[in-house]
């Protein structure tokens, strides 16, 4: 999986470092590096650079050459008079744009904030054709729109294919659409960026090889990070890592990995080490997805077949603290697992049925080594999915504590041959608040329930008339 900066960024590192340190110089430079000519221009509002306008500096780079545009600190208004047609920065191939730092170099689409639904809107940075080898870093972009999803994104690379793109250390605020949106991509890095008050934080639309890492996305009206397909090109998203991001207060989904029915599924997605607050994750119609070592506060992980069946989704070592209806929900997934997760639940508001893990998994399903504490209703259930004889589900070595109704429950549906073994199911209230430790009463269910420690249930420890029940211990764990 691609996790390195694009090639141009690596080639320019030493050059950029030297040029940024020399932003006080006003002279135009040409540099010969590995046989290539690199043209470097400085943009400064006070006239001390080569240009006062960013686009003029970009346009001055010969089309056959590589170029560096160094932007000094200041507020660069793209449309100071707010007069149509509105201007955007149009980028090209083999270009590096570097500011003097976040909140020092500021690019602003409009000088005043535009209200919801305003017709005054424009992309801040865009492209008009295929581009490759683009680096954008160390600056702030203020689109000055209100999130409504009816306008352009701030960085909106939509003109064609986008290959070897690196966006680093960029702050983006007040966006009608997405803070960063890149379409038909190959080898993209979005690293250490901050996006605030956008409709969507970061959107990758149809492509392969990407890293979205170390970003901060807060207060979005829609999704925080969204991998979405491009129906016009029959493109899904493949081989992308979403790592170490901080996402807070999303109106829709914090991280959404969803392809569309009739298109290819997303494939080989790694979601690791992210922190989500007041946000959840959704995996839908995607194959080979790892969801590992994330922290969710007042959020959950949903693996569902709303657009198509997710297959081979592995959810492991996540820490979830929530009052939502579920900690981890598999709803029609296939060959998937939840292993080693920690789920701490508090009672939800209203008449909501709450469960730690729903295991509606076709094929082979494994729910193992999880700790589930405080569910208002069920520790593990099946989300109402009757998978019948087509599933082989194992519930093993889980610790389920302090639940309201039933530790492990079949939802009165046919779940196939479920193996329930070596679990600790303990209602620590006195007297028991729960009704059953384990319950499967559906006539089609012939489970194997063995070697569990069950100390819960004011009605019965285990109710499973059609199942094999043996070797269980009915006393508090030691």
C-alpha cells in the first residue's frame, strides 16, 4: 500500500528547503537538478518578490519545465471585488506551491463570508486537465463560504486525472463543498492538514494508492473523510490508508468507505490509529478493509450492505465509548470479524435498543476477545439478521459485563451453527438486572454452548432448548 510522498516532493525537498529559507530574496531563480530545469518565483504583496499575484507566477513557468512558487506571508484575495467570473488558482503539472506557514500565508476566495445558499462561490485551487507531480504546502485557504454541498470544494482537482499529488500542512476553512477533493487519482498524499467548517473534510473520488494521514477535520456538515466512487468512469477506490487523523463533530459520517451498487467495490482500505469524537465509521460495499486501533467517543463502527455486501472486513483493537445504539455492527457483511475490541456503553436516550456487537455475518464470522461493558440491552446479538445455514459464526473469549437484558442473544432469528465458547458473561448488579446470560430460542438454531463462565440472568443463566450446552460454569469469575 502506498504510504510515501509522491516523487516530485522527494526530488524537491532539498530545493524547497533552500528556497523557503531564502524567501527574503526577490530574485527569480533557475535551478538545474538531475538534468531538469526548475524555475522558482517568489510572490509577495509588497512587490519585493517576482510577482504580487500567485497565478501570474504559475503562468510564468514554461509548460515543459518544473516550477516552484514561493508565497510570502499575507492575505492573497482571489476576488477582492467579488465580481463574476470568479477567479481560482489553476494549478498544473510539475509544480510546487509553498507558503511561509499556516495562518501566515493566506489565500482567500472572497474577502467576506458568503451566506448559506449564496450564488457567490468558487473553487480556491483547481485544475483544468490531467496533472501530475503537484505539491501544495504550508499555507491557509479560506474559501469564505457556508457548507451546503451545492458549491465547489476549496482544493478541487477535477479537470482530469491526478497523479502524484501531495497536500501537506494546509489549513482550510469555511467551505461550501469539500475542503480537499481529488478525482481520478493515482498516488495521493494528504498529510497534516486542518479542515474546519466544510461540508465534507477530505474526499477521494475514484482512484488508487493514497494516504490520508495525520489530518484534523472538525465541524463538518457531512462526512469527515469520504472515499467515494466515480460512476461516470466506473471507478472505485483501492489501496488507500486512512491513518492518525483526528475527526470531531461530523454531521454525517466521520470516515465513510462506501462504493455504489452497480460499480466495483472499494478494495484494500486500511483505517488505523484515528480518533473520532461525535462521529462514526461506515464500511459499505468494500472488500478487504482493516479497521484497527482507532478510538471512538460517542460513535460506532457500522459494516453494512446498504449498497452492496462488505466482504473481509476485520475490526480489531478499537476502543469505543458511546451511548449510541451499537458499538460495532455487522449488518449483512461476509467473512468478517471483530477481535480484541473494547466497548464501553452508557444508556442511550429514548427507547433505543442498545447492543455491544451485532454479528449479522454471512460465511465465516468471528467475534473473539472483545470486552463489552454496560449495554442497556444485549452484549452480542445478530442485528435482526437471519443468516441461517449459510454462516459459521464463532463467539469466543469475550467478556460481557453489566448488560440490561441478555448477554448473547439470537434476536429470535435463524443464525446457523453458532459456537459460543470460553466467554465470561457477568451481571455484577445484585440482584441481577439481566434476564438471561445466553438465550437462543429460535427452533432452527442448534448452537454449541460450552466452557463459558455465566453469572447473569434473573430468569435463567442459559436458555437454549435446541442447543448442545455443556461444560459451563455458573458462578462469579475468580
